[in-house]
C-alpha cells in the first residue's frame, strides 16, 4: 500500500469524525525515527506493534504514522480490511485528541486507553472488533480475519 493511499484514508477519516475537534496534523516518519519518538513516550510502546500515536506539539496535535508498520499490519488483508484497519487506528487517535487527557502516569494511560476503547466500541463497532483481533493475535492476525 502506498503512502498516498494511506494518507487519503486517514484524511477521509478525520473529515468524517463525528466529534468536534481541532483537526490534527498528520506526519509520516521513517521506522527508525518513529521508533526513537516512541522511546521518548512514557507509554512504553514498541514500534512493531504501534502504527501511530498522537502527541501535543507546538501549534497543536500531531498524529505520527509509521508507514512501514502500517504496511506490515495490513499486508495480506483484503482491501476492505486494510482500509478498516487504517480507519480504526486513526479513529483511536482521534478519540485521544477529543478526550484531551494528559497522560502523566500509568494510571492516566490505563484510563485513557480504556475510555478510547469504549468510545470506539460504542460508535464504531466494526473498527473496534478489528483492533481487538489485532491486539489478541499480533503475531498471526491473518488467520483470524
């Protein structure tokens, strides 16, 4: 999947997000740089399991994507499920933007993630189900979809 195809899905998802938010910027980072950014976060995420994250930067929110990780996750999936996955991870980050919870501790992180998962499950059940499958079967996702 090409970067432009991924970007189009992301931007469509942002435009159709049902909550009123200040639209975040989108940036694609090479895997090495994306990994370094993840290391700076207190959330202890791993580059092979994290296709994107949101951060507050000077001037507003930015959702950072790692194209290589996204491609690794969606390779071998149907076109429909590729699109659904990209929409789902984007929606996940948009709910973080909407909730605007400052994560300063592990408790904040757990609360924020639980809230986003619940909101996604309520408003976008198909997207939520797909992400749950990815979370449960990171190593062998193509067998369950």
